[in-house]
């Protein structure tokens, strides 16, 4: 596995499987893009999230990385952080 180190206000996010409201996993080929992930690395200017946080981010602000399951977003593109119950 590649280790990522974000810089500035960037955040590396490993995309996760999404579940619908009744708990069923949505397949990768679902029409909606994946917008939920776990933070892999944060840049030195990021203040609101840390590695390991599960986040929701704005899909149109992501940049690809060499790993198809990892994207890069700016901190201001993060819409929320939550914990599973």
C-alpha cells in the first residue's frame, strides 16, 4: 500500500462503500459518485479533520491519485465528519 502525505490545505481520502438508508451496500457502479471516505493524510494547513476521520465531501472538488480508491480534496470541500454508531 502506498503511503500518502498531503500538503497545504489538501486531504487524501480513501473512498469507502456507501450504504443506503436501510443498510444495503450500494455497488461501485451505482449512478451516484462516491463521496464518503476515510482520511488517509492531512496537509499542514488542515485544521478540522485528522487521519482516520470518516468524512463526506463535495464530489466535484476531488482530484484523482495513482490509487483509484484514493482522491485528494481541499479542506473546504469537506461537508461533514461523523462517527458510526
